[in-house]
């Protein structure tokens, strides 16, 4: 890209699908080119109604390829004007035959992370309107904002052959209960089950979380 000429619109058209899933993010010091990235949604900008669960590997290994996080979202009415939402993240670290991987892939640091264990740094990106955000175990070690969004996160280990489940709850006003799923940018899209319906975060989609029937007891 630095050594030859090419068509910026042509390149952008080819990479547009990647940008939708946040596999590509771009910035240009040239204002016209930057405007093009923004129009394609490739500038990485966040908006206040987005919701996403981002699972990052901080294990000093290459196990993230084997991890397929899933998220269930259930809702319950909270009074007449708000909805309580529960996100349940499930991460399974499957058992592998070491003959099919390598010490480089399985990793491990003595006294820190055992070979084959997956140490995850998970960030919950919640809409700006989210309030009364709660996680009992392991608790938030990160909290703050990223642009217009509220972010809470934690680090935990999933031993090989085991599954870890994390629950996060929050409240939304009903007039802000339509959220946009924020793509995680993973190789295989994350699967969300929303009140029984399954979708993926391959591209941004709108989801109406306003609860008509309670499906869990809010904490």
C-alpha cells in the first residue's frame, strides 16, 4: 500500500464486509480518505446504544483459536418503565490432544498459568444508558468508559477441559432498550441467545430487549 498506487474506493469496496464485522479498522490523516472510512463504518467509532462481550486471551499462548464464547441474554420487567437484563457468558476451554498442538500453542508459565489453561480478559461493553451494573463473581477489576459506552471487565482462568460462566446484570430504561450488537471481531462470530432466539455478532444488528414477560428473577 505504501509502494504502489491503487484505488481507495476499490479497496474500500473489497474490505467493506470485513469492516462491518470489525475485522478491519482504519484511519487516515487525509480528511477525504478518513471520511470514506467513516462512511464504511471502518473507523472503529462506537455509539451509545451498542452492547458487546469481548473475550481476549492474556495467557501468553495461542489457545484463543480453540475458544468459542457464547452469550445468553434474558430480560425481566422492572416496574413499568425499565428492563433488567442478564448477560451470561459461557467459555469452554476444550481438552486437546497435545500431539495435535505444541508447547508454543499450549503455553504455560510456572506459578502463573498451567500449560493448556486459558486466561481470559473479558470486557462487557454496555449501552451508555445502562445502570445498576452488577457482577457477583469474580467481580469487576476494570470499570470505566470507552467513548460513549460503559465498560466493565475482569480477568479469570479457565483450566483445560473446564467451562466458566460469568453473569452480568444491568438495567435499561424501556425507551433505550433497543441495543446494537457490537461485533467482537473474532474468527468465528460469537453466538448470542436472546430470550430463546439465536443470533451472531458477525455484523451489527439491532435487538429489542424490552421485556414483556419476566424470564428470571433480577438480583
